[in-house]
C-alpha cells in the first residue's frame, strides 16, 4: 500500500475549470497526480446509487481511492434509543453509497458531550459503535472501515487519546486523525515534530503498528479560539497551523502509508498536491 492524497469535496479550482459534476472529479484529480477523494455526505446522504456508481466507475478508471464523510448530525455519545436508531440509519445509508462508489472507508464524528459526564459519553459512544458495527455486518457492509475522527472542540468527544481508545476495541475501526482539529482543540499544541511523534507513539501503543501505518487523516490549517476550532483556512495561513512538513517527515521516516485528505477552504486540491510533494520529498531523504 502507498500513501494517498486528495481533497475533501470539490475545490474552487475544479469549478473554475468549468466542472460541475463530481463524476468528472476523479479524472481531474488524476491530472494533478492525486489519488484519493472524500465524498461529502456531511449535510445528509442525498446521492442516488446510480450517480454513486458512475462516480465509483470513474474513480476506479483513474486510480482514485474513494472515501465517504458521513453526516455531521450523527452523535454517537447519545443514549436516547430513537436518536441512536436514526444515527445507525445514517451510517447504513452512507455504507450503501460507499458500496456503490467502491469506497472502503467512511469517516464519522463522535459527537458532543452535552450534559453527560465525559465517562458516560465515552461509554455510550463505545456501545453505539458496537451496535453500528454489528448492523453493518448484518447488512453486508462488514468489509467497510469506519474511521473515527479527532474533533476540533474540547466539548466534543474526539481527543487523540479518546479516539485511539475507541478504535482499539475493534479491527473494523481506524482513526481519522484530523491534525488541524487536534491543534485547534489544544490551542496550538499539535504543531511540532515532538507533538506528532508523541501522537504516532500513542497510536502505535493503542491500536498497533500495522493499523497505525495505514491510518486515515484530514489535514488543514484551522483558526481556533479558547473553545477550539473556528474555521478552516488555506495553506496561505501563517498564524494558526499546523504545518504539514513535520507530519510528512515523520510519516515517511516510519514507513507509514496513510490516506491524507486535505480539507483546506477552497484550495484543498492544490494543497493536497503540496502535501504529496512534501511526503515524497521526505521519502527520498
Ligand atoms: Zn469531519
């Protein structure tokens, strides 16, 4: 397996080049040397299976690995039965799209702590995940991987430690390390070689080296305040970070081959190209 790079959704440059339909995205990305694409179902699963299959065929033809971002309104920390049944339904609907698109990975947000204690919210998340994984198995989606995302606000479950502990429970899970989110929720502490080395050590020690090598990730620079994430920026930012260079250097040194999805605001394809260059440059050292 090789590291993969690509954007989340369609970049401004894609629209500027005259494209409207996502079915054209894989070919366009391959001309940039990119080989991953995360399809956005954040606001709901609104794509038909026929369209999804067409996008999947183009992705396969152009060597682009697809992943799906499940709806943002999923909240795995809840213990309300009706809510959890709905959440499971959204994940299964996302799995149907993933199958049609040939995607093997789905990213999912854990959810806010709300009025629950942190321990209770985490216990609920663990239980809800087990339930969703067994439903996926029953519905024929047992080969798909759920990628639990590290989140940008302290009030939301999703520190590196929390995500690794949850992911360690089942082989059908992987972490989606969102470096910008980690940096935002800690007011800039995840922006150095030392911090990233500590993160990778934590991952190896909790989920094992083999799964750490192929982790899923989101990367963008993100503006933050006291409570964490405010908004996604582009690589033009020089204030907030994080920088991708130390991530690329460490991943290359350790022989990791993650999938890196760039979530820059509008420049996600061009910035993914920069990320790929940094990683490949580091591999040649
Ligand atoms: Zn996300």
